[in-house]
């Protein structure tokens, strides 16, 4: 366990004694407790209360959504997914939770839930679905995780705070680990690092609940089988596009078989219920028009994972020919250049990305990182400040602001930022740098 001081930032300086106290507290871990599982009624060993679940969600879901390049700017698509999601949430066991649903710009195939009810599906998975009943099944499965409090269980294991400092091992052994490593190099939090990693038991329970909710909302249970069929066939062709999905939601033939069996027994009366294929196709027509560009981005990310940056850049360039303002393609072009130390070009693409989606934070981080490397500390500081106002609470930003001030020789403000950073993160190379400077400057005695 890494740290519990995320909600408890203190003002003022940090003595060495404070520092050691913080470290020992974090080693001691969390206060344990029991709660009743809202689904089974059983007593559950639970480390977090419902309020804390909502707080964790508020703190981390925005970081994850930004790592996935923000929600799509297609308001109609988000409204459609929200309508379907809310219909399902009304049939769930925890109707009082503050649910929200959206499509995020990321192109890999995935969907996820945070413990307060923030649920997202990527453009990549939306393109794989065939009808509204499959979408309802996907959202129902995620609602299942929230309702059975799986994410809370997962997140109370200190995995989240580990991920923030780049110690997360969610993706170890998968190809996405390579992409995560790149994000780490740029001081970013990688897509997926904050996601709960569910067990096979969790998956069984979420499937059962998802099917119950979608049938309850009036969909044909065949839709759930369709989703499982799609996932099962994708799981057999491992690639960077799907490995995060299956690293977090393990797929198996058994899940598919169970869906077929349950649809034909328990939910037999709903088997031929409506799937709403046409409605799904209508609402996703603008998204499906981007399919060519999205496939180029997916191929580019595969090359990035192999560190073939020239090949990757070629794919992103092709994507930009098809969709010149695609925020993901612009950010990925920036990242591909930054990791090759082509900082001026990386900055240029980051600035184009900012223009394409001014309210999304990630491009400001990329631009800030490029400017730090170009020793434009003043410019970089402005970028990180803009980033922080769009997306507060990312400790890496605090570190980078301090680093810029150090670059500008503003020792006292830099020391303040480094102190703020160490109150949240005590491990990793940034923490070492911050701590060393505070000792050098006499702030820690
Ligand atoms: Zn799952």
C-alpha cells in the first residue's frame, strides 16, 4: 500500500520527521471495516464506505477519462449512451448512485466503471457493437461491477495510488505495458493504470447482473449473448487493441457458454425481445464514419508498443489525412515525436491538439512536457497551470510546476510545489528529486 494522504493535504512545510511519519502511516495502510453487499446481502470485507467510493470516483475517473483523450465531442452520441445507461441503472440494486455514462475518444477496445458510477466506453468498443441491446449489455456488465462493489474492493487495495506514481502492475506482461511505459516517460498516467482488475468471480457476478438489468430494461437477452460472442472471438486474437480490456475483465469460453445457457433458460421469455439495431446504427453513424481513421490510430498504437516510432507516425499521419482534427491522432503524433526527443515537432502537434479540443487537458501536459525539454520553463509553467485548472488533482502536475519554477530559479515557489507533491506521493523518481531539492535548499533538516 502506497499512501492514504490523498484527501488530507496539509499546509506548510514538511520536516524530515513529518516525512518519515507520512511514510510509516502509508505503510500501516487503511482502516478496515465491514459492509453489507447490496446485491447478495452478505457481509462483505470492505475497506471503503460508499462516500469514499464516490470520492475515489470523483478524484480518479476524470484522470482516467483524460488519459483516454476525454469524452467524444459528439454530444448526441453521449446523450444516447447516457439514455441507455440510465435506463439500465434504474433496474440496478443501487439506483441512488450518481451514475454517468459517456463515450471516450480512445481507440483501443474497452469499457470501465469507477466505484461511484462513472462509466465509459471507448470509440473502439462502440465500433464493435452491433445493436443497442449489446450496448445495454456492456453498460449492464459495468453497472454489475459497481453494484456488487467490485471496483471498491479492488481500489481499496491501494492499487490506484500506486498507479499514480507509475508503480502500477495492472498491465505487467501485456503489450500495453509498453504503452504505459511511454506514458510514464512523459510523466503521464497511462490509460488503464487506474482501472480495477477484476477476478473471474467478479466477472461471473457482473455478467449475471448485467443480463438481469438489460432484460429488466426490456431488451432481448440475445443481445447479451451477442456481446459475449464478440468479446470471446476478440479474446482469441490478442493485440494491443484489446489486451487492456481482457487484462481488466478476464474473458473465457465459460462466460460465453453461461450467457447462452442463461438466455435459453432463466431469460427464455426475453430471448426474442428487441435488439434495436437500427436505432444503434443511426446514433453511431458519425462515429462509424471515422472508422478508417480509428483503425489507423489502432495500428499506430500497435507500432508504438513495439517502439517502431516511424511506422507509428506513418499510421497517425494517415489517420490525420482522413480526420485532420482527430484529437487522439494529434496527441499520438505529439507523443511519438516526444519519445523520439523531437521536442519542437512534438510541441507543434500538442498545440494543434489543444486547438482541436481546448477543454481537454492531456494536450496541455504534452505541450508542457515539450517546453520543459526545450528549456522554455516559463511557457511550460503556463501549460501545466492550464492543465491543472482543467484537471485538478494529478500529482504529476504539481511536480512539473515545481520543476518549471526550479528551472526559472524561483526557489521558494518551487519548494512549495515539491512539498505539496511529497504530501501526496513519497515514492518514485519525482519524489526523490523533490525530496533531494528540499534537503539541498534547507527546507528539510
Ligand atoms: Zn468485467
